[in-house]
């Protein structure tokens, strides 16, 4: 089982977004199970669960893990093909975000478009590398920093930009015939605060208050 896989096919994406099938995927990510076993967990007839499993199997989201004999019936044990799934913007190719349409380094929406392209490109690279049975060379850095003020944040961004620009100038070799292009994406955004887990029927008090967040963060006067 893969840790995470990217869904690029629109029909597979639609299948995974169905609430019942999403629940079945979550159950099967925990371990192999038959339609009869899942029926009790999700509160549906075995025949209906089996129908949903066949749909998920057709789109490569679940696979056969084994079979077992139970009385006069042979049960198929299914498992999820990944522990988690990410839907690629390719599933909505006609309306996928395009960061090249506009460029604003202080826009949260432009950052979102960059993130969507990152998911799309890396997902396609993973698919190709898997088919070719090759290792994909990537690198990612994740961390958190607390700024004392907006002025410190602005100074950090300036130093970060200058440092990365200097590295690009140092190592960029556009005229090298055997070289390979790489994309660099650097993002800085506020850390999300933990929220309460949603309930099936939340009361007014249970619902988190959504405050509007501007695209740009105003800088404080130094």
C-alpha cells in the first residue's frame, strides 16, 4: 500500500468523493476487509457495499488482497491501494488553476494556484516514475517560524528571496545539453490553528467561526 497517491482521472475523482465510497476507502486503509465485514461497519447491505467496491476497484482505488472460504461462499478481501489520496487539478483540466495567468507574490490565491500546479506536476511525475520503475528525485522542506512583527516577516522574506536568487544564479546552467530543468517553489503562509473535529449534526456553538483572511498581509511601519 502506498502512503499517498494522486487521482488524475475525473471519473476516479468523482468515485472517491462519494461519501459512502470515501468511508469505504477509509475503512480499507486500516486493513483488508470483505463486503460482509464492511457492511456492518458502514450500516449498508452487503450487496450495496459490493457494488461500491466494484466501482472503486474499476478505478484502481482498491484492489484484491486475497480470498477466503466462508461456508459455501468465497469472500473477496479488498484493500485500499493507498493510505490517502490527493485529487490532481488534472481531474478538472478545463478549469485547473494556472499561475502563469497572473503573478502576485503577495496573493494567497496565486500561492494556491502554485500549490495546485505542484500537486499536478508531482502527481504526473510520480505516475511516470512508477510506470518506468524509477526513483523520482525530489526534495521538500517543511518548518514553522514565529515572527515578532510584520516588519520581521518582511525582512525574512527579503533575505529568503535574496538567498534563493543567489543560489539560482550560482547553479543555473541553461546552456548545458545534458542538464535537467527543475522547478523551485517557496511558500510562506500563516499556520492554521487547530479546529474541533466536525460532528454529524453540529450545533451553532460547535461550528467554527470563519473570519475573512485578506490576500495580502499589511506590513507594519518600522
